[in-house]
C-alpha cells in the first residue's frame, strides 16, 4: 500500500494530516490557505473563542463503534462493552479524533497542556446558553489544529488548511463498496484485494489523537477485529451496510454524506429522519443522565434534485423529477 518507492510516499499506516497541503494521501484538493484559523473559529464553542457554527449529531456519535469494532447497538454488551451510563468510554479511536464531547480535553499538540475542557452539562458549552454554542452539545475536532490557542496572542500557531476532495481513504471505500457488490466481502482473487481487507486498512489505521494514545496498531493489515470477521461472513447485503457506516464515520464533515444517501436510496423517508443531539443532566450523587433531544427536522421533497428551467429550454419534452411541483 505504499506509493511506488517514492521518498516520503504515502503509507497506509500514516494518520491523516489535514494541515499538510502536500500530504501524500491527497489525490485532489483545493488550494490551501496559509496560517488560517477559520476551521478552529467555526468549530470551537464560544467558551473557547469560537463560534460553534456546527456540531456533530447524536446519530454520528452512535455510528462510531467500540474500540474492539463492535457497534454500540450490539445486543450482547459483553461483546461490545458499551456502557450507556458512560457512553464515551472505550470507543473506536477515530471517535476521539473527530468529536469533542462532554468532559473531553483540547490538549495542545505535542504537549500535555490542556487548553480547554468541554462542559455540556452545566458549563459554558451547553446548547442554547450562547449563540456561539453547538445545538447538539457536541463539537467538531476533525480539521481542528490542536496547536492553536488564541490565548497565545501574536504567537498563536496557525496552520495551512485546504479541502481534500479525493484522498486515499475515499478510494479504499469506493473500491470496497464496488468489490463487495461484484464478488462479495472476502473474495480477493478477482482484484487482488478483498472488500474486507480494504476496510481493514481503515480500521487499523493510525489516528491523530494526541490526547488518548489509542491508536490502532498500524500494520498491513492484521489486527484482531472479530466484528469485521463476523460481518464479512454475513454476506454482501450485511457487509454493504457495514461499508456504508464505515464511509459515514470516515468521511464525516467532508461534504459527502448527503450525496451518499441520495445514491443509496430513492425513499425520502430515509432522508427526512430527525436529527438529534444530547442533553446531559446531573442526578443526585452527581451521576449523569443522557437523553437524546431532537434539534432539527428534515423536509426534503425528493431524493432527486429539481431540474432547472434553463434545461427545459434546451429540451422541451423534459419531465421534472418527482417531488417537485414546478421548474426552478
């Protein structure tokens, strides 16, 4: 999985470096902006000099499996080890690299310095307490340069930012999805790599979370992953659903989720599921109670985009897509 033998070529075991415009995983990206802090301002809460423009949903948080690979929805909790009273413990390392949750620390890169601790129970970060807070009580860590602290004043460390339109992980997910449909999860004969092995690269890949040291063992690709083995033996349909979830957590906030949903379904019901956040309150004895709360309803008219009137002028017999009552 190396890129030829080019010096500093891409290695599958390397964690994603969102702040290196020449990162070897990049296939196609936007121009980068040097010394930019727009992402940090957008994602951090008002309590840490941000604007809290976006937040992770409870549905995304629930999509991350446990550290041993089992979904949190696994009925047998002796397999998953999920504890609903302590829901952020023992999760997939990718979770800790993607989401700030109640009690999470923003630790300055390459140090042990805690810059900020998120409090969505009774602290500054509670939804509704400020217009600069996320509505879901979760905050986004992905794309955030952890070396930046505005309290450093003129010495604040800002890094380049760019958008990775196509990267290695996207290609792995695309291959896995296609290979699974053609030859199933485990057949490696047709393409020299099975859909299962492709996904295994992602699930064993090193993460960039310097606060936890919970990186998966970045080998090529061999790690105990009993759930991956189990679902791969369950057939094409089950493994296809599994790939969709892997795609959801791997590409979250990269602008791909909506388009994935509309290519996977023509059922508007699937698109119009309510979006939830979390409400955390203290019980007697200071134990925490977690309750999902609806933060947004979706109302898509159609699983298809409307055809613009300008296209009708070119082709008079064109029929508008279902769900739309006119030309736009």
